[in-house]
């Protein structure tokens, strides 16, 4: 027990952080699709670490919303339910509307340049998983350009779940995805550069809506 008024020294958590990064990357690369089991024994053997860091890493992924744990099944990759999809969509919309408005109002030139750079990377994406990473990187750049620290932190709190949302969307409908995404994001970036708040908000809303419609069975083929 620590003495009153004194802080207990923190434990080093570097290994658990690295393990979480490796598992997260494997999920985002498609090695563990939604619903897949994340078995401590198998992961510890594959990563060459004891089960302790793996257990800590899985708890961290649970906090991010990437994993869920049930007593009779252990940890699994989160499979988004309809309520999950609806909540992520509405929360993302609220955050993104503020981000877009702030970018239009005050984004520095280097912030807009970072958005353009993120769009440029999309043309070189080799597959759907890499394209989703590029999509997330684009939104990272938009939130960074908004220049609002707490808004950026709020985005980072749901970032992994939005990544999973987009991967789930690709799993439902991938036809035309690689071809359509770069041009769509060029339009989003152009609207931000033009400083047209209403046009930018409308384009970002359409971008979100298409993915939402596909996940909820309302969308057509091809696209975002």
C-alpha cells in the first residue's frame, strides 16, 4: 500500500502497447475479421511473448471498441450491430460537422496540404485494407487541420471503431470501392480548399451516408 499523499510508481507497459499495436494491425489487415476469436495462447505463441502482455493488450483493444469479451467465449473482434453502426454514424457526423466548419474557418495552409497529401496516397493503395487506412489518414488530417485539441481527442477515441466500421462496409460491398474512393476524397479536399462551408458539409454528409446505407442494406453497388 502506498503512503498517503504519495503516487505509486507506474508500471512499464511498453510490451503490452506493442502487442496491442500488432493485434490491431492484424485486425485492420483482415487477418482477424469481425467475430474472430482472439485466443491468448495462440497470440502469445505467435508474438513470442507471455500471456500477460497479451491479456493487457486485449483489454486495451476492448477499451477502443475493437474487441469484446464474454466469459464463455473469451475475446473476439467486435462485430458491429445495427445499433453500433447507427451510434457511430451519428457521433461521427457531429464531430465531423464541427471539424469541417473549423477547417473552412481557420485551417492553415500546411493543414490543407496535409489533407491533399492524404488524398494523393489513395491512388497508390494496393487493396481495400490499405485504402481504408488511407481513408482514416485523410480524416486524421482533416481533424488535425481543424486546430481543436479536444475535438481531435474525441475523434481519436472513436478512430479504431470507425476503421472497423469502414472495414465492415468493404466486407459488405467492395465492387468499385478502390476506383471511387480517391476521386470522392479529391472532391472533399477541393471543397475544403474552396472555403465553401455548405458545399463541404453536404459532400462530407453524402460520404458518410453512402457507407451507412451499405451497412444497413439501403445502398446500391459501387462507391464509397
